[in-house]
């Protein structure tokens, strides 16, 4: 494989040398596929020839620089740095209206220091570039080469950069001069890449690129550096280093095939790192010196084999200086070549230093571009500090212009901060960015500012309702700042003594609070001052608004006074206004028979209040306590009021009784069904109130009852609450109370008239990890020997169970929750007596009431089969242990779906129902079930043919004749035991209700219709055949399913699925072709003609008892 790859490589090199030897290729050697039509061109530094579809470029011995670029939809060649094209300074158009050269490009630029730039161009075939013997540079940027690229230069310090380009086949690059640099960046070579460098210290970088097949790199005598970074090699990788001390770096790359590194001569270094993956073996052949290989642990290496090579760590100085250094490293050297082919932007400022207060267009910025000016260029602009200087996001250099100018604005931040150095950047895709420095000088001094949330504050505002923010204008925020605060009117507004602005913060907040003086004194303007050493002082004006109006207040020194008191109470009347003038106040009472007071009082000038005596009046009448209201008023003042209680000093015997008209009442008696009576033993001159209290909420009534003045009794309604809960009788105590009397009580019994209720259902037991309960009509089936029972009854009741049917509820007790729920685990049995049927009675008891609920559970030990019929569903437990072969025979038919749509073909009233022999095909058509070989009789006397048992049908006199037919006993048929009918299953729970319903259907003799004596007792839901004669006659042919008519009207008298009887035989219509021809569902067994036929002779499908499914339900248990 190495030999084949190298042979291809050296063959490509021979081709490039042959191209280099001839300055002008022979016509036969030009890489074109169409006839050449050469036209004479002018001479100059560089001559361009169109040879048919090929482009030939030749240069003289001067330092030539050309660019083959896409411009305005054309491909042009332009001379750069004074180079002429065909003797002209103007560019030459190679292709118009297309960006693709239709065939190949050959460029030979002779001996000068030449530069070739190919950008944005597509070359359909090959590109051959022979720069010459000088120090040359070749750049291929954003271009496509359809086939191969050959670059050969044997002298000088040469450089090649291929960027964002693709090569359709091979690329062979030889830079055999003194020092060579090869840069392949973000590009693709679809086939092989061959690289050769000369005797100098060469740099080769394949960066973010993909090689479709092989990479072969051969370096010369110098200390060469080769690096693969973030790239992929599709096949093999071969590196042959020269005698110098070389470095080979494989960085974050995928090498799919095998790799060979030949390290010759000097001390060489191999560094494999990053996320590199070597999918196949890498073989390193060491040279005569001690070579070093370093593989980072994270690298995925399938296999590594070395020959005479010392493995260790590559010295940091080597990895740093020759690989990673931003100036000397191989990536940096290649990057410099790469950037040399990018166009450049330069920017220049009219003012390099501006004051921050200079504002808009403080300086102007001029952006200048290199390269073509044929199109508009949008340049992106950025400021490193937009808090200091801003400029537009973009500027457009118009087509035909090399530069554009834009204004730069200074930002005045009102902060005392240092001068700022701002970097302004101009960038555009495909151009080298440019920067310029702008100094923005500070013109601010340190100041404080105060900002209140509002400039108005009512004096009755809540605490901390007005916030002020103090802000410092200083760039250096590293230290906290204490700011002194002051209010110039602390009688109206209070400010804190100081507030601290924390380090790193520009501001702090504090709160001021007004004083609510309750005095009418008008609005006040208060100035808050903030000051700190080294800062300009700040102030804020706050208007404190007066919320007071002229008003009076009235206060009594006592809450209550006896009417016999010798000392009066004192009323104090106050005003909240200016006291310069005296104020006359009017006094009024709402009750003048119990209290005496002057009608006028004067607040003297200079005083804020006056005191007045309140004298009680002793009337010697038992009239109870009274609250006397006092109101004071004055002109232009809001009135005020107060009150004092005057206590009656006469006493009265308030003894009373409390009774009801009934001592017992039903809880459902309704509203007002009970009457209560309060009766005093003396008449009173005032109303008397008796408070009522009820010991429970089961009886409702008023909270109090009033006995009017002059009366001794009062009645009130009482209402029992019907709680609809059987919670027993309830005694309610009613307590009456009133001042100066002993409390009285009476008791009412509420009679409970509700019935107990209970619901109960089966569930998984508390010890079961899964629920395997399956409902079977009103019974649940389980494999477990214990189930849970849960339900709801009346809270407070007792739940117990009877599981053995002895009538004693002594088999378990369940606790009833506050919400009435209960649950209990119950053991199940399966024995010869109950055959798994467990009837559990659950009883709830409360007081003298009880109620029961039943739960039926079947504990299954054998296979359970479900019979789904048109009359209902029932389940049967099979006797696997006692009749295993019979059970297996039964399940063989069921599991094979042989009994799908099986009918009950025999039913004898109060005896049996029988099935297993016939299935329904639809429309009344029946088919026989294919039977399996008969089985050995397994009759067991312990399993008698009793009601509800599933038993095997037999041919009379042949005990071993059981196959596919079975029957269910509708009553105890022990007489069948003598014929050895094997019982192999029992109907579960109330499934016999379905069996009985089938047995109760009328039976019909269908033996003649179906020509089968087994169908003489078929149960049907209904059967009313019309036996209608068909028009004309019909003919049948043996082994044919075609019925032919003569004079018949099949299309009007028949439809698909109808039954027909002809020549005593039953048929069913499959399809109707015409009035005289139809197809039967099966073939005839006779040949007859001109015979009459009848229709509607057989039952319809829905008249039969059909089992749509007979299958096990073990997987549900």
C-alpha cells in the first residue's frame, strides 16, 4: 500500500517537473478537450492567452503580482502592484456572465518574486501553477478546482495557502526551495494530497480540512514542522521527514486508515493530542537519533507500533516554540501566510483625544479598503467601551471608492472617572480587521444628587412611605461613602442623620417620615440636604401637606356611673385650631331623664380645652341601665360625640323557667316542630333578654329570646336537624341565662329515624403485592387464599363478618373510620364442600340497628374458562387434578379457536344444555367442528353430575368415546353417573343464571331442515320461517355450487345469506349473478332438475345461542 501511494505521488511529481521545464507547453500537451483557437495578445509583464477553453498565463522575470478573481458575475485577471496584463494597466475579462473557467488554467510566472491570487473562481478541469525561481506566494481562496491542482516551485522562500476551497481529485504541491510554507485551511481534497518541501526549515499545516483518500508528505533537509489539526484523512497517511530535527503534530484529527511515519536523520518529535482518533495502526520508523513520541491519554489510538523509537514526553520548549507559539509556532507561521491573502481595512481618526462632553461627532473615523472597489463594501464597526464612545454599527464604502468617513460621538456620563482608552474596530468578511485608539478625557467633578420618589407627602402618611435616593458621581467606587442628611423643619419632617453608600455601589436609599400633629397648621415646604466631604451638596424640597380640619373632641373620664353617685363625671371638650379667640360649644344629650349637663361651654382664649360636669339623675324607678349619648358642636368645626352608661340602682328578682312542649321529637319532624317557653315570675318595666345555648348543633333555635316590658313569658321555635345518618337518639340540653337570675336548663331527646346503610366490595388483601381479582358476574375470582373487603357505612358503627354461613358474625371485625370507610382481610377456602365458592356476609351495627351486605368470592385452584355467549357470560373452573386428560382435551379445542361462534345445539328443559359440535357461519349456516381423537374416560364418583357441573358427552355404551361435545347439568343428574359421564368443571358463582336462561329458551326440531338428527332440540330465541316458494324451478348438479333457475326471479326474491331448500336439501346463497343463476355456499351432492325450491327455511344467525369466545382467563388472574 505504501509503495502504491508513493508511486502515484512520484508520478504526479514527474508531471509537474515536465510542466516546469517548458515555459510554453506544446499544443498536444495542453490539458484541453476541445480544439484550440489561440488569438494574439499584447505583451507586458504578464501575458494571458486563451487557448480554446484553456487559460494560459505567462510572466516575465520581474516581480509580478496577479489576481484571478470573480467580480460582478465575471472572471477577470488583474495586475497588482504595478504588474500589467498584456501591456495594459486594465484588468482583462476571461469569462463573462459566469464564475467558472470552462477548462483548465496554466500559470507560469518565471524568475521574479511573484504573487498569484485566485479567489471566488471555479475551474472546471485542472489548475497548474509554476511560480518560478523567486520567493513566490500562491493563494487560492474560496475557489473550486474540478480535477487536479499542481503547484511546483523549486527555488526561493515560497508559500502556498489554500483557503475555503475544494479540489475534485488530487493535489500535488512541491515547494523545493530554501524555506517553504504550505497552508491548507477549511478546504477539501477529494482524492490524494501530495506535499514536498525543500532543504530549508519548512512549515506544513492541514487545518480544519478533509482529505478523501491518502496524505503523503515529504520534507527536506531542514528542521521542518508538519501539523494536522481538526482534520480528517479518509485512507492512509504517510509522512517522510528529512534529516533535520522535525516535528509532526496530529491535533484533534481523525486518521481512518493505517499511518506510517518515517523519521530520518535528526532527533524528531511526534505529538498526538486533542480529540484525535487513530482508527488503524500507526507505525513509526525511527531514524538514527533518539526520537520522541508523546500521546496524550485522551487520544483514541487503536494500535501504535514503533521501531527503534524512544517514547516519552515532547519537551515543552519544542511544543511551545515550534508548534503553539503565537509568533514562531507552525500554526502562527501558516496563519500569517493565510492572512497575507486577505484584503485589509485601515482606519484613521481626525482626533485621537476628545473630551467626554464633546458630544456628537467629536471625532471622525475614515475606513479605507484595499483590493477591488467594484462593489459596495459594508464594514462593521465596534467600540470597546460604549459608555465612553459610540459610532454606527456599520459604514458602507460605495462602489468605486476606497474609503468612507463616519462620526464618532463622546458619551458624557456625569461621573468623575479617569480618562478612558477606547479601541475602535473595523471588520468585514474576507478582510483583515483594523483598530484605532481614541482617548476620552474626563470633564466631571464629584457630586451628590438627591431624588425623592415624590415631592409631596401628606403628614398622615405611614412609616417609611417616602423613599429618597442619594447618588454619587464618582468612578472609583471601591470605598463606602457616608452621606450626612438634614431636614430644615424637623417639626414637620424627620430625616435620618446619615446614610452609607456601600463600596461598589453608586447610590443608596433612605426614608423620611412626616409628623402627624393633629393640628390645623397648613402645608409646609421642607428642604432635605445631603452632604459629604469632597462632594458638591445636594438638596431636595418636600411639601408636607396638612390633612387636619377644624374639629372638636369629647372625652368622658368614666365609662359608667351609678345614678345614685354623689360625684359627677367629667366631660373634656378640646379643639385643634389656633387658640387666639374663645370658642363657644353646644352640648346635647340623647337621654335627658338619666343625666344632666349644661347646654353651653366656652373654651377660653389661649386654651385648647374646657371641662364640664356630667351629673346622673336618680329616678327611683327600676328601668335598667342606659347608655347616654353626648354630642358637642361649634360653628365651622366638625362635631364630636361620646357616651356614658348610667347604671340603675334599683334591683328586680329575675327568676325564670325554661320549658319545651315536647320532651321527645323525631329528628325529621321539621322546622319549628318544637316550642320553647321562657317565663319570669315578675313583670318588668323594661324588656328582658334570655340568652340561649344548645349543647349540640342537632337542634337549632334562636340565640336569645326577649320578654317584652310588662310581660312575663315569651315563646320561640326549635327545629331538629335531620342528619340522614343512623347515629342513634341524641339528647340536647338547652341552657337559658339572664342577669340577676340562676341559669335554667331543659333536655330534649331527638329520636333517630334513619336506617343503617352499608356497601362492600372485594379488593386485593393488604398482604398481596398485586391484585389478581377478576369479576365473574356478581362473584370475584382469585388464586389467592385471602382477599380484602372494603366498603362504606355509617361512622361510629361496628362492622363484623360471617364467612362460614353459620349466622354468627364472629369471623372478623373491621374498624370504621371517621368518614365511614372500613376494610378487612378475609381467608378463602376451596374444599370438597364449597368447591371454592365463598359467600361472605358483612354486617354493620349501630345501637339497635343493623344492616348486611354480601360479597361472593371464588378461590380457583384449576384452570378458569370464560364462556361468552349471545345470552350472557359465565365462567367455569376446570378440574385439572381430577380429570386432567379431559381438561386438556377441552382446552385443545378452546385454544385452537375451534369453538369460535359455537352454538348450543341441544337443550332439554330442566336437564342439560349441550354444545361443542356445530359453529355458525352466519345467516343460519352451520358447520361441524372437526373432532380430535377420542380420550380415555376419567369418570370419578366423587364428582357427580350435579347442577352446575360441566360434563363430557359420550356415544351411548362407549365410555371412551368423548371428543368435542360437552354438556352442563341444569339440575342434579346423578343418574348420568351410571353412564360414566366425566365431570371436569363447575360453573362459578351466579353463572348458572345465564345457563338457566339458555335452558328456558324454546327448542325447535331442525333435523329435517339441516338433515341432521342431532339438531332436534335446538334452543332458539325465535324461529318463524316463511317457507316461501320461489318462482319457477331450479336445477342442481353434483359437485357444483351453481344453482340454475328456469322462470326464476333470484334478484328480486333472494338476497345473499338467504336459506334455500331444494330436493329436501338445505343451502345458503353466497352470491346472485342473475335472475336464473346464483352461487351456493357449498356444492350439491345430487343432480336434479326442474324441481321446486323454497326460501327462508332455516333460522337466522341471531336466533341461535352463539358462543363468540370460549377461552381461558388464567392470564388475568
